[in-house]
């Protein structure tokens, strides 16, 4: 059997397992072990455990559960509600201000949590009922939160960027910087579309009747600003070279836990200190899921390499006698389709090591490409058949159908496509900060 035929068989079996609801980690692991058993027999199975846990041994991976804990401390406490309320007071005089408040809350919460589903769930639980109560259609209420939640994998600190850095052996600090301006750019694109859509439909007029004094607006900030200072501190020590990602994430998680305990455990009667257990439970569940996917994806990648599938595909793409931008368009299309079916972590772990030498040989910057790849994954989060954010929104607002959520999300997909075009035309949007802060990449 040729390598390409072997790869096609593995892909079909993987899709079949995913179609019947097998978790992504188990699907990848089963296909990998089946392929290796076919080639090497039972001998390899004796070392599967050693191989699997060997992939999870790098110290850099400690940053993943620590950043998840940092986000869970905010997502499982009233911090998200306070963030939302503060933005609502500052943006209420803008047409469609409530939707803008939700998008702004999503972008800031994304930086706190690094997780799209967590951002959707935390902001959606408060924002969707409030928007519908003030007369916004279900499509706009649900679609804006689903799209805003995707910013969680782009705006630093991002777990997805950490995974990319580990898979490609690139600087995580530089990746974080590369994602910052594009993340803000997408937030501006989302907000611009929201203002246009709300003006055309005459929405958000009731927001304009609410008046908050400057005293009321500033009164909402003390519970929000400390968390933003933690983000700034984590990014500062990372970019300044004062700490590794693992060290910075550990300190950030500790400070977030302390803030939650002090602000909400002591001074609030609506939140009990015992709810810390919920924070650690949520962290454990998400961390284990991601670690399983990382281990299984590495095993799957090893199987592809052992069967010479990776090398054959890479060579086939490299041998394409086309302009490098046509090559990039083909890669974008491939990533987009992959994002329709697989979660971002899985796609990155399986494709980044294959694509990195191809894009660097074509003259593209690997940090710029990380941002392009991540935006493609964002599109996958709000498009079927997987579209994780669509199901998260449907779970917290079951009376809104998936079709309505999808209709509300599609304009934001176009905003992301526009973002990719802008990055292709002006790569410095992603590369300016890393080059300015950390010097030009070698």
C-alpha cells in the first residue's frame, strides 16, 4: 500500500470514529495504534505507554493547565459578570452598545481565559438574556457571542498558541505578541459590523435611554482592573524575558485565585469560598482533555511519519509548481476544512509540524503563519458540522436553534476572512510587536 493510500485509509477511519461520537483523543490514539500494529505487529504496542507519556513530559506543557486554571478562576466566579457590567456602563451610549459590550467583554475575557468555549459560556450566560430582553433578535444575540468567543484562542495568553509553540519549537512569547494586534483588529472588525447591522435595523435604541454617571462608571472598575493588571504582568514578564511561560502562567494562576478569594470570597455574600472546588474541577477536566489530545496527536503524527505519509504529503505540496500565494491559498483551504471537523488543538498538533517547513521554504514567517492558522481555527469554531461554539451557545440558550446561531455568526466569519486578507496584505500587523519588543526573528 502506498503512503498516500495509507494516509487516506487512516483519514477515513478517523472521520468514521469521529462521526459516531468517539472523543478526538481516543479516535486519534486508536487509528495510530491500528496503523502501527499493521506495519510493525504487536512489538510496538509494548512501548505505546512509554511513547504516549514521553510526549507529555516537556516542562513547557505545565503552562497549559496553569493558564486554564487562570481562566477557570475568572469563568467560575462572578468576575465575568462584573466585566460585562462595567463595559455595559461605558458603551451604553453607542448604537448597539449592548452587543458591543458583549464583544468587548469577550475579547477581555478571552485574554483572561485563553479558551473560546469558556468565553462563550461565561459571557453568553449573562449577555444573551440581557440582549433579548432589550429587543435584540436571537440571531444577533447568539451570533455575536459565538463569534466573540473565538477570540479566546488568538488574544494572548492563548492555550492554542502554546500548543503551536510546542509543536513547532517556536517562541511562545513571540507567538503571544504576534496574536495581540490581529486579535484587537478582529475585535474592531466585529464591532464595526455590529454598529452597521444595528444601525440598519434600528436596534439598540433602548440602550441610548439609559444614563450612567461617571461615578457609576468608575465604580464598576475596581473589581475588573486587578484581573487586567495580572494579564499585563504575565505578558510583561514573558516578553521581558524575566520568566518562562510555565513560570509566568503559574504565578498568574496563583494571583487570580487570590484575587477571586479576596474580592468575591470575603467581600461578597453571593459567592462562597467553597466554590474554589468548582474552579479546580473545571481546570482538571479541561486540562486532562487537552493533554490527552496532545499525547494522542503526537502518537498519530508518529504513525504518519513512520508510514512515510507526512513526508509524501509534504513533498507533494512542496513540488507544486505554483506561486507562493496560491500555495498559501491551498493551505488555508486545507486548514479551513480541517477546522470544520477537528478541534483547534488537534488540527495544530497534526498539521503544524508538516506545514512549517513548507511555509518557511516558501518565504513565509512561521509566527505570521501561526496567526493565519489560528484565525482559520476560529472560523471552524462557528461553522458546522463541529462548530464547538455553536453548541456551547445552544447549550446555554436551548430555545435558540442552531440555524439561528449560525445565521447570526456568518457575518463574523466574513470579518475573519477579511482579517486573513489584511494579514496577507500587511504581514506587519502580526510581526510588528514581536520584532519591536523581542527583535527580528533569526
